[in-house]
C-alpha cells in the first residue's frame, strides 16, 4: 500500500465452533486460541473478536467473557471484542461486575456488542421468554449504565451499588448490535453507538434521526460493504481440497440459524465447498491476494482472519496466522 495510507482493521476471529470433539481435544484448541491471541498481539493485529452462542452441538463459544479474560491476561495491546454478547440472557448486576473487572484487567481494551440473539432455543435453555427479549434488553442495558457510575441506584425496587468502578470513562465500551429499527431506536435512546450486523446505510440514517429526536449523540460502527472470512495459504487450491469442509461446516451451521429475513455480513447459501469458494464469503487466499484485498477496500476495510474455522486443524490455523503476520501485515503500511 502506498506510503501514508492508513491500514485496514485487522481482526483475529475465534469462536471454537467445529464438529464435536473430545474434551482433551477441545481443551487443546482453547489453549491454542489463547496462544494465537498472544501471537496476534505481539505481531500487530488490531483486534480479537469472539461471540456467544448456547444450546449448540458444535462447540460454539458459550462463555466469551471468560475467554476474553484469558486473552486480556496474556496480551498487552490488542483489543478484544465480544460481538455479540446475548445480553438478555445475563443477570444485569453480575454482568456489570464481570465487564467492570475485565475493563480494569484490560485497561479499557474490551468492547462489548450487546445483541438480542436470533435463536429461541438459547432463551429456552436459560429459562428466558423469547417474547420478552426486547424488555430484557432494555433492562440490562440501562442497568449496566447505572451500575458503572459506581453510585447507588434503584434496581427492581431495591437500592444497589456495583463495585468496582470500571477503568473506562464514562463506562466500558458498549455498542448495541442488530439490524432492526428497534435496535437503532434503543441505541439512540440510551446514547449508545450502533453496530449493524451487516452493511446497512439506511439503518445508519435512521439511527441518526432517532438520536436527533432523543437529544443524544451517537455514532455507527458500520461494517464494510464486503465482509469475508480469510484463511491464508501459499496454495489455495490445495487448501480448499484439504480443508474446505471445515469452512463449509461453519458456514452451513451458521446459515441454518438464520431466518429468511435475517441480515448478516457473513451469511452463506453454499451447499458444498465448491459453491462456498465461488460465493466469496469464506476465502482461502495467498498473502499477495490478501494484500490486494486490503488495497481494494482501503482504510475503511477489514481483514478478518479465521484460523480455527469449523474445526480447522490447529497446525493449519497456525500456518495461516503466521503467513498473515509475516507476509501480509508488514506490507499493509508500506
């Protein structure tokens, strides 16, 4: 990239989804994920991104805050985003405490995207009513904002006070995720930023209209028009032949959760690995191809590396991450 050009955002995505694995094997993958996060921190990647899902048969991360704590404890610079945390499933006061502690541990490096989720099974598993999700979200978000002041406040008819106070001011980074107008209205009403689940300029405009009506200031973390999940290889043809089924595994299981009207930046309709490759949501690219993608998208683009996608062998994930760190990152700021 030309001198003076701002590099794109670089993200290491970790969700640990994959075919059912023995506890010892899954333990090794979790430990490898933390080591990868430390390596990413040392080599200049910008963000670790994880997410929350429950009641699955594929190992998808159910406890991203615990994972975030492990990552924040072994890194010094890199940001950690939970995108998204299904906040209505959490006890509001305990969640306020957990995020406050992580905010202190990371010195403000944790970013939480508060989502409603889109699977009634997750609510049922946690004893929550799907139809109440909007009201639950309102309660938890307002409680977080009240709690993080460090001052006493009224919660469910009693006076409570949450300690310790977070590191960040006025509160730990908190965004409202979603693709709907109710999500935009909720974010605007609370004075919180909005993180759409896909590139939705019309929702961004609506959000700013709602901010003006509510008298709040806000901003939108808008995904780029093109979002793809990357695996780096010197020989993409070989890697697709050997590892394409891992990418397909995640793509199909994620797509199966989406309703007809859902909007997601990384939704796939592929039925086999060849279709997945042609579609371009999940990509296996050479280092040169990756640099070209960065040049095409410019500083507003995002490179999302997904080294352990769909049960990818750990050694192959490391190979991808090292290629990115050694043969892509140094060229992004040239």
